[in-house]
């Protein structure tokens, strides 16, 4: 098992069947995938990438005072799910981003994946919302730079 850096396009063979089945491969592209600050990682078993994650330089509008990145494209091929590979990738990317002085990570999780993110210390915030042709989601966040047990509260504008 090895975690390695990938290009955005190299994540597609996992993103596509897990996150965009039956849709065109172009639907696997995310805004800012090609940004120089974006980070794409894959977990390799043997000669195959079986799990992927991307961190994109997208500020969180709910927590504007924190230097943030958005996690996207978190996917593990079906036959390798529930074996800890996604958790390993998330822990690895958190450590990488701490070194870059990122303070907050956020993501929009499919409702059926909520428990997975909660177990990794991510907190849900806000109401559920639907993404057309994908399903119900909820936003999650995690403060990774501060040693505190307090939850941060939504900025009131």
C-alpha cells in the first residue's frame, strides 16, 4: 500500500464509477482541479489506484476567517470499501495540509456517508440539500490547526 500524488485526471478512474456512474467522464472534472494549489492523492494497492481524494483551494463562506480547503472526489472502488483506505487518505491529506498552514477543511458529504466523516472528527453544519442527479448532502467541516475541543460557530453576517 502506498499513498501517492496524482493529477486530477488520474483520479477519474475511481471518481467515475463511484461518484458519477452512468454519466460522462467529463462530469468527473471539478472546478479548480487544475489549480496549482490543488492536491490530489491516491492509495495504490499493487499497481492500481483504489481510493482517491482531492483538496481544492476553495474558501469556506461560512467560516471566512480560517484559511481553508475543500475536500472533494473522496472515493474508494466498491470492492475496496470498508477496509480503511478512505480514512488513511483523509488522515494523510490532513497532515499534508497542516504543513501548508491550512486551518479548516470542509466538504459536502452524501447523507449516506455522514457517519464516515463524523468518525473522522468532521462536524455537520447546516441543513440537508439536494445536488441534482447526485442526491442529498450536508456540509461538514473540521478545524485542523487549533488544539481545541470547542466547535466553531457559524459567522453571523
